[in-house]
């Protein structure tokens, strides 16, 4: 099973550094509020970085429980189902659809 902390501290920063097109594709600051795990900011607009904590300058806030988030990391195709069940919330739906670029 995927680990939320490992995803934000290791996997995603590595992916961003290797895939320079990712920042251009997403071009947004997304805050992830994972209940039971923490809050992270993924800046794919200015600095192409992942940092712990919240930001006031976000384009989208994604919120989810840790268990559901880790299930989504293991199986990204669950995103729509979790969203429809109200278990995955996004403040900007258009940007949330770009999660596939981050998760995949």
C-alpha cells in the first residue's frame, strides 16, 4: 500500500525534478489536505517544488482522508469514484482533473 508521507517527501519531488514538462502541463499551485497525514503544497507554477504545510496562494485545494488518498495512490482510476462519493474534494474541479498527471 502507498504511503502518503513517502509520496510527498520522495516520490513526487523526484518525479517533478525528472519531468520538467509536468510544471508546464499543470501550471498551478495545489494544496493537499490529507486528513490523518498532513498538508502539503505542490507548486507547479513558480518553483516546481513540494513542501510541507499550507499556502494561501493556491489554485486548488484537494482534501481526502489518508486511507482514501493511499487507495487512490495505489489505483489512480478510483479518483472519480471517490469524488462522486464525496470522499475526495476539490476546490477547483478543472485543476483536479490534472491529478492524473501528478499521480500517474
